[in-house]
C-alpha cells in the first residue's frame, strides 16, 4: 500500500479530532492533534487520566476511527481504507501491548503467542516453531506450555510482547504496559521495549509513570485532548521543545 505515499514520516497526523457520542451527550476527546513521528522513534504519551492518551493510541493503531483531520500511517491515508483493508494494514504494521496483558486464559503461552499466525492460516507446526522462537527471545522457552495464571505479571507481559512481535510489525503500541507491574518488573519490561526500539521498531508507549516516559527519547504530553508540550532527550535529559508541528 505504499504506492501513493504522500508523507515520508511513519506517522503523520494533522488536526485530528475525535468525539464519543452517547445517548445523552457527546464528549470531544481529541481536539486538533498534529504530530509527526519518524520511523524508529521511541516515544511516550503522557498526561492526566482522561486526557485522551488511549483514544489517540487506539486511533494510531487503527483500532478506532477519527472524525476529522488526517492520519497517514507510512504514507497511507487511513480514512480511505475499507474496514477489511484497515484490518489487514493493522495486522501488517502494528503490534499491541496492553496493561492487562489480554492473554487468553485457557491457552498456554505458546498458543497465545501463535494466535496471530492462526488467523493468517499458518500451519500449526510452522506457527508453533515461530512462536517458540519468539518466546525464546523473551527468555520464556521453559514456560511455553504453562497457562497465563501460572506466570508472573512480568512473564505475562513478555508473552504479550512476543505475541505482538510475531507478525513482524513496524510499530509497537503499548498502553500502560507497566501499569499492572511492580517497579522491578516494570524495569524489565521497559528493557525489553527499549531493546525492540534499538532494533528499529517504532515504539510508542502511553504511560503515567515518569520512570517509563524518561526511558523514551521523546515525550508527548496531552492535556484535555491537545498537545500541551513535548520533550526530547538530549544527553540523557528531557528538554522541552516546540511541538514538531505547529499550524
Ligand atoms: P486516557 O487514556 O488519557 O485516560 P481516554 O482516551 O481513555 O483517556 O479517555 C478520554 C475520555 O474519553 C475520558 O473522559 C473517557 O471517559 C472517554 N471515553 C473513552 N472511551 C470512550 C468510549 N468508548 N465511549 C465514551 N467515552 C469514552
Ligand atoms: Mg488510558
């Protein structure tokens, strides 16, 4: 889908708006977000609860639609995709990691990791081999045949990361990936995510923990559905910068 590439950034967003509508009221959640993220960046999104972080991440991951503005992902204008094209593009481009791991409780670690390949109709033998390689990479080979409830929180999150990686995504989107973990385990999971970014995967993490955002190279801070400020790491320290895109 790169034929009509109109923007060279991995993520190119202009004046993005999103509201949620319920019977009684509408809630304007994203109020004109403009943002460029280059391939290979290591970014966190911070801001108070309710500021729109998860909404933005879900739109970036093509899990949710937007009402106005433009979103180009790797040159493709997302709102022009059919539902089916959007699902295919999401599977090709994005790996998701969630706070609550989102593992299937009655499937073992190997089966959980292999699941995206099941939907791609890869044979059981082949998907188990590939899933085992990814578990091994996460240091979890010995845990392949254990159910999620037999794993620690950190192990569960590493299984979820292995599952996110199995289709070879260009981007990892993580929504509060350390939110359910103690501080030591959080550091381990952050080391894994940092390592993936160092291998070249564009990595975007929603967090309200400063230790997490400090580990990334760029912080995008939301307030009431708008970008309040951005920082970039400079010699290991985050300096406030002008947002990359100003109208
Ligand atoms: P954050 O992740 O920063 O805490 P969210 O993006 O989850 O914020 O939510 C922003 C606002 O939108 C909140 O007020 C939340 O209650 C509301 N919201 C989120 N999802 C929905 C939904 N599916 N329907 C209605 N309101 C929603
Ligand atoms: Mg959230």
